[in-house]
C-alpha cells in the first residue's frame, strides 16, 4: 500500500520553470499589500466579486448551476435555495465564508475536512455529508458515443480514513520543517487528496476549498480578491489533463506531480497579475474611459456591462456606462440586444 511522506521532497529537484513560477508569485505577493493599503475601496469590491465567482465556478465545473442573478442572491444570503443545485451552491458558499473568516484558526486535519464536507452538503438531503465514502468510487471518462472508460480507481473505502490522516500529518510536518516551498507542496497535497477521492460526492469542490485554505494559511491571499476557481473553470480541459498525468502510477508511488504543479502555479500567478491589472497602477491615474477600454481589450467574444464592472472595481457603474457609450460611438465596439439583455462585441478591425 502506498505511503505518504512529504518530508522526502527535500531530496527532490525542481525544474527552472517551476522555480521561476514560484519566484514570480512571491514577487507579486510582495506588491499586494501596497495595493490593499492604497486602494481599500476597490479591493473590497473585488472581494465581493470573487466570492460570487468562486462559488459559481467551482460548482459549475461539476455541472451544478443556476442563473447569475440567483448565484448573487445566494452568495449575498438574500434568498434561500429553491432546488437541489442551489442547495449545493449554498453549502459551498458557507464553507468558503468559514475559510475567509477563520483560516488562521483552522488546522488541516481529517476532522476539519469532514466538517467542511458536512457543511458543503448541509442543505441537501444526502445522508453521507461529513462521512468518508462507504462504497468504491471511480474516476470515469464519458465519451460522445455513450461509452464510459474508468480512467482511475481511487483508494478503497476501508483505506480512506488512514490515507487522509496520513496526508494531513505529512503536510503539517513538511510545512513545519520547511522542506519545500508551500507553493509546490500545496498542489502535491491536492493531487493526493483527489487520487484518494475520500467522499461519495463533492471531492472536486472539497479539493478547491482546501486549495483556498492552504494558500491562505501560507500567506497567499490572492484568491480572496481574484477567483482561483474561475481560472480553473476557464481552463478545465488543462486542469483535467494535468490531473490525468499525475494519476499515472500513483498507487505505486512512481507518479510525477510536475504537470499539476505547473498548472497550479500558472493559475496562481495569473490571479496575481489579474489582481494588479484590475486595480491599475498605484502610482498613476487613468481615466474611467482608459480603464474600461483596457478591460474591453481583455474580452474575447461578447461581453456585458456587468462583466466590465467586475473587471473595473475602481470606477462606478455610471462611468462604465458612459465609457461603453463612447466606445460604441467611436466604432470600437458594437452593441447587441437592448435593455438589460444588451451585450457588446469588439469591432473586428481593432482585434
């Protein structure tokens, strides 16, 4: 049976690309406090947007969803769940809020993981919330012709409690001994968690909640302002491909974590860059028009006023509307539809 000992990672060597990612992330992390001090109002707006996007995207990856209006109402606790999907969404919201508010006081233990899982499913009628799996589960691929291929068989139910305990203890020991940078250890832990697949349902969402917790506990707070889950959702094919590579020879302990480490670091670095881009430079002033035009340039395909607002936390809704109107008059963008359903698209001549 496979054993987990992350302290052995001190013997590992890492590629120049991984080390470059780590160095860049730490550089951006150092700048974040400056932005938070100088632009507190804009930062607070980012927090609210990120909470909504994280809750929406992490569930959407698993095929769970509702309208954007309902997502917003649920995350802001202005409504109660109306169906099974909304029950799952409300559970994710609650666990994410717990992490945001108390991460410093939440240890990585099997007991905490079980509590998170209980809360994740607390609005549903599922009886296995807060309990490790009691039946064997499989990670399957579903093909267009209707056939199913079992890609990976996780640890068996009777092995699960000890395996989760082992990865938690080993992670804590490796962090305490500083045997490897947390930015490398976190994706390794998440890979092992997913390969153990400890629950009958909710493993993917739990892995993303634990990712947020571990990043926060190691001082990487970017997920509070820019949704890590949204970045994963937008690159879902690469996410699953990286996990597929990691699972090869996992049971024998001969697997290579490199693909998922690189994917994970790329996501985190992209979040830090996005954080700085959305807030703009801290040492120069840009007009609302300049900021909106830059946000429009980041969009591919159609977009809405609400999406531009989320990218421009430093300016008001009326300023975004005025900038979009000017861009339309200049022929830089075209509008489609009308009223609340209005969307925009960039003029192909400027793409």
